C-alpha cells in the first residue's frame, strides 16, 4: 500500500537530540552472512544507524537499531529482538521520525531492528525474491531479511538467537511482509503483528482484485521496473508463486504463533484533520477489508489472534504509533515467557527443498506444487504432495540408534528398521505418488 505522505507532528524525546552519552560504547559490527558494513553511526544513547551493502540485493541500505536501555552496562545479558518494518516508499528511519518508536520502547527489554525494505525510499520489494521474468533476483528481499539480516544481527548483538527471542511486525506493505515472512519461516519467529497490513494477496477474490494492481503499480510506478510483474510473475502463469507468499494461503503455518492485527475502517478518526483525509481513508478502507478477510481465515482454521478493529481511522502514522504502543507491553511479556517448541508441528510450502522445525525435506516431483508436513514430531509425521521425497528428521533419536519405522505411501505399507545418523536424525525415503505418505517411528527392539 502506498504510504500517505503528509506533514505530521513528530514527537521526540530531548535525549534524541542530545549528544551520545559518554559512557555508551558503540557495539562493534563486522561483516556477516552477506552484509558488508560500510559505516556505523551512533545517533544517541540507544539509537544506531548502519549503512550496509547486501549481496542478496546488490545494493546499499540502512538499518536503524534501538538498543535497550542498559545494554552496555549488562555485558552478559542477551536480549530478544523485534524486527519492525516500514511501509511503501518508506525508510529505515520512519519508525523513529514518525512512529515515536524510541520513546515507546524506552523501557522495553528488547532490541528493535528497523531495516530499509526498499531502495532509497522507492516503492519497496514486497519482501520476496523477485521473479524477474523467470531469471530470479537480485533483488532478493526474502533472502536479505531471513538469510542475511537476522544472522547479521545475531552475530553482532547480544541477542537470544532462537525463535522464542524473535518477533516481527510492520505497517501496510510491511504488515504484509511480517505475515508472509512469519508464515514462510514459522520456526524463526514466535510473534507477528500487522498494523493496517496488506494481509492477503491471494486466497480471496477481493484480495486478488485489490492487491494485483497495487503490487504491479508499485513495481512499475515506484520501483521503475521494466516489467510490472517483476515481483511475483504474471498471475496467469505464476499464480502458484503468489500463493506461495500469501498469508491467507499459508495461514496454517502460523498455528502456535502470537498473531496480532490492527486496522481502522478508513473513516475520519481522532488523529485526522477536521476536513478528513480522503487519500489515507481510501487506502485504509482497502486494508480494512484485507485484514477482515485474513482474520476470518484464521478463525476458520481455529488459530487464535488478537484482532483490533478500532473503527474510525485512516492510513496515517499516528494510528501506527498507537498500535506500536499497544504492542510493546504485551510483546515484552510474551518474550519473558517464550514458548517451547511445539511437540507437533506443520508446514506448507511450494519449495522443492526446505528446512523447518528441524525437518529437512527434498522432493523430486513432476511439476511445482504445494507439499504439506503435518503432525510432525518424534513419533512420526504425514507428508502430502507429489513425487518422491526424502525426509531428514530433527535430532530426536540417539546417535546410531535403531528405530522401527512404519510407512504408508504409494508403495504400500511397510515396516523398516532404520539407523539414526551421528547427529541422531533419521533419513526416510518416501514415494508420495499423487497423495500422502504417513510415517510412524518407534524404538526397535
């Protein structure tokens, strides 16, 4: 969604304008995971700006970081991280200059990482590795966020580098990115929030009608791409790729995650001028429908969420600043009681090879399609898809232990005794045919 550009009051603590505190030592940042550090600037006692070059994007970007108060004075303490995204045509600094993030998180016991999600304030990349006519990226925005940014932060700051120590949130296009990345990588984040988010791009016909021209217009009109279908590919031939990144289609992957949604209805609200805000109202009317549809999808799947439909309000920063204030406290509590890994997990994807929750699945199939891992745990799993699959389990078993594995797939029902590897993982070969394979595991006698 195009972010409305208008003059808004900017509230900053006096400390934000002061010289950096003398006792605050700037963390040393080194190159890692495809990010090359060009410059680190300390803005104040808590706030840093990093200028980096990304291999996945082949471009320079900024990353704004808010450290918790007392970070330097507690050198043995590790902190959880909130990854916080701006919207279309935004910049890494937006949550500071317009979203009051520094004051809101002044007492929050977590790091806030606010990366550029576009180039120099252009339309942004919709958090996907671009299709580019079938050539692929760069830009590879998903790779940047998941394979470069998160490992880079964990390598350079004292973080709790696990699912229980990570949350992800964003506004508008950043709300879509938060939901899409969380659904595609559920083993990385324990909480996801969307403020006036573009919560669907497929699944419901209304979402297709709204988001297709928005995404194509962003690519061509704001990013100046030569192909308006550069991000996900043409709908007519690449619908599967749109679905593969769609929070509606992947909503089941969010099961067990803390999901929070905020939206207004587009009517003039308490933070709008007396004459109204027609542009911001029109955009919020669209994201209101998208959020309603996504919330209905979660309810249909029996996935709990915190849904804040606050009524009158438009697509503008004062509402998102309020959303963040409402998130900060519950998120700190959520981090304090980080959930354990679920005993049974599931995952849906179109990838031919993937790793989630410690399961690694490699597929050889006649054509791209969805596959689904369900009720997966130490005692077994169900894998639905097509073709032949090799599944490597997590480290559930004793190294070199013999396990009795019962399988039911296209080759029929079989009982095999398999030996776990050195790391305690079982490798199970399956023939899915056109359907599903069921696997149960028990200790061999």
